C-alpha cells in the first residue's frame, strides 16, 4: 500500500472512528442508559448531561493512560527486576545506584546545569529583549540571536566542538591563548569541573533566543502609563527597569525559567556529542544511556529518578502558566 493511500486511510478511519464513537456513545446514553421517562422527562436528561462531558474526555484520558501512565508504571515495575528482567530484586537497583559514585557525579552535574543554564539563559534573554527594543535594528539582532533555536542540539554541539578544538588554527579559545603566547594547546573539554560550564554555555546559547522572544513580548505588554509615571517621579533607566518593568513581568520570567529547567533536566544530546559523559561531565540522562543496552533494570531506575526530579518543576510551571492566564 502506498504511503499516500495509508495516510488517507488513517485520516478517514481516525475521523470516522471519532465521529462514530461520539454518535453511538451519546445515542446509548440518551436511549439506553438514561431513556426519557414519561412521569419526569427532565430527570434523566439532567443525569445524561452530567455524564456527557466524560464521553468527550474519555478518548483523551484513554490516550494519556496508554501513552503516559502505562509507561511510567511499567518502567517502575521493570526497575524492580535485575538486568535480564527474570529475577525480582525489589529496590536493589535503586540502592546500588545511590551508592555508585558515577550516579553521584551525574546528579551533582545535573544540579549544576539546573542552577546555571536557566539563570544564564533567562538573564541574557531579558537583557537582549530590553536592549533590542531600544534599537532601530533591533529586529535584525533578535533574528540573529533567535537563529540558534533552529539548530538541533547535535548540530550546535558540532559547531562548538570546533570552537573548543585544541588546535589553535581551528579552536577559538586556543587561538586566543596562542595569540597571548601560550606554549601548549588546551583541551577545555578535559578540564574537570570547568568543562561542565563549557557544555552548559552551548545550551545557554541556544535557549537565549527562546527567553528573548517570550520576555520581549512581555515587556511590550507593560502599560506605558506606569513607565511614564515612574519617569515623571524622577526614576532613572535602571530604576524603571528593575523596579517597574521586572516586577510586572515576574510571572513570565518564572515560566521561562521553569520551562528551560525542564529542558535542562532532560538534555542528553550535548553531553553525548561533546564528551560522551567522560572527563567528569556525566549527567543523569547520559548516565542512564550507559546502562540502556546492558542493564535494563538499572536504566529504568535512573529514568524513574529523572521523572521524579522533573515532576515538581512541571507542576510549578503549569501552576504559573495558569496564573498568567488569569
């Protein structure tokens, strides 16, 4: 069967199935479960109307249960078995994992990423948003800064691999060191602890454009009356920015911060492409991948830990987004 015919058939079956489901479910609800009563026709109609919204929610809830809840429960259940999945070992994978120095290093590095990347990306995004709004060629600058968002993490990592190259003819850092008379080239990706920040800067470079776009829109939504009143009262530009503008967009700043935080907790491509998790740069996703094809029990245990770490941030982000909508 040709791909075009498969696509048409999928659309027809999908749309037809949805229409048929809603028609039949409402028909059964109105004619079988709550049929009209001669003595009190309005009673069953009201009962049917209480159930009807759940008929529309059921397909979405079923899909979420199939593609979200089931994998989570299945992953946790799999993490309670050994690497082959044949022997039940309870929390053995978790106790072994928490006692492993590699896991501790990965967890520590992840916390570094969480502290540095969202703060730096949000700060630079807010700074760029404020400065470019005051320039004639601000839209061109925004386009250039937003452009890294169109690059995949692997592509961006390959670009920065040239920047960090230990060859002075290729790498920017070693070219600067060579200009100032450094005798030997330096591979910054092998300098422990600090190499994590060199990797983090790649994600900051990518996410600054995202933060800039969101925060620029928020800044433009600030009422001009508040800014004019502050200027009349004698506020200087710094006071206007930090005491008038920033408090009014604090909700948006928090949403941007938490959105980038969620991304950071799941990032894998940059570390895997640049160092493969070597030289003390392992993070939880790359640590998980190191067990993925040789110990499924340990790998699913790490995946479950990542989900537990991400969950509070996601809940906070959803609450902030709802508050912003109100």
